[in-house]
C-alpha cells in the first residue's frame, strides 16, 4: 500500500516536473538513455561506448521486484530521450508513468514489443527474462541502434560500428552455449527457486524444473520439495541450481538430502558485492554461467 501511495504521489508531481523541465530545456550534446535493469544498461553502453549518458532505474544491487521509484528517477525519465525497458511483465509500475510522458520527447524501446514486432518464435509472453536469450538480445540491439541513429545522426556511424561488434559477441556467446550444452550427461536444469531460466533452457534443449512458477515471491510446498528430491535421486542428477536473486537455503536443503551439488546461476540483473567490485559485465556473467552449467550438467568440454 505504501508503494502504491508513493507512486501516486510521484505521478501527481509529474505536471510540475514537466513544466520545470521544459521551461528550461536546453539540449546538450549526447542523449540521455534511461534503462530499467543492468542487462539493458550493458547493451546500451556497448552501443554508445560512452558518448551518451545511461541512467539505470533499478540499482544493480537491488531486488528488481522490490523497486520503488524516487523523485530523482522521475526527473530523469522526464529529461530522457530514450527509455529502454523489458515490458509490463517486469515493470508494471512503469506503464502508467510512461503514459504520462510526452511521446514526442521520449522514444520507448520495449524488449517485449521488439520481439512481438519481429514475430520472434522464442517469445514466451508470460516470462519476463528475455535477456537470457542471446538471439533475442540481438534483435533488441538492432532496434536500439536504429532508434539512437535516428535521434543522433552524427553518432550513427559509431553506433553502427559498436553495434556490429556487440552482435558478434552475442553470436559467439550463443554458439558457445549451443556447442557446450549439446553434450551434457543431464539435460535437467533443476532450479531451487522460481522459473528464471526458461528462455535459456528452451534455446539450448534443457528441461527447466523449478520449485515454484514465475512468481519470485512464491514459496514451495513440502510436496513440491519432495518431488524434486525424488526426481534427483531417480535420475541421479548431480547439480542443482539457484538463481542469484534468491538465498541458497532450498538448494542446500535439497543437496543435503540427495548429494547433488548446489550451483549459483546469475540472472544478470542483481549482482553480488564481489561481482560489482570486479566490475562484471552482463556478457562476462553469462560466460560465467556457461562454465557453471558445463560443470553442473556434466557436459563434455572436449571439441568433437
């Protein structure tokens, strides 16, 4: 209720903030790009290579589902040239705010809408974890590059060059995942948490089995816990995974019952203190995930 009232207060202040901003509007070189989460910031940063300002709404160290918009965030949104978001599944609180912003002043790039417009066959409408599909990421990169080039023609050549380099990195990462995960002793991706890795599992032929559904706040039932334990025992599964946004208690409990080893997989959104200190990029986090998957699923690392 407090979050809702706070959001209403911010929305009520929007006309005042609009008037204040546009009365003193004085364009400066470069664009202001507002993103919602770390993977989107990383992709935008790779394309712009520092020539534009990128402002991330949800801090990398924060839980995305507990986010509360601040007045300073709203001020940035009003000043922004581009908003890059996932879609209503992940940021429903942003829909009403976006509706109050001037579409002539703000270009909105919705990851979900990009995939819909491209008729992407891998789109899972109920699942917001789009960034874990590296082919989908490539479509977003192309769209964002197009939008930025239109808004800043002088930077278009640099955007295109940087975009091509990023696309090659994503293609290479996708190839590495496909090659490595095609030869695993187990294809059962058991997640001691919610269904955060559906896109990854679907793309690389894995079977995601989770304690709960897509709701990250849902708690598993004792019956579901026992089902997972029985499955691991029956199929002699060696690794059980938990996503970086949750505590490892359930994974450790299941590991103690089955002898399976727990592994932490990054969703690429909320980083640990160590990952932040090491200045991990989204792509490096995904490369780390592949190493973990190879070990946890018993994949053959030898080239055929």
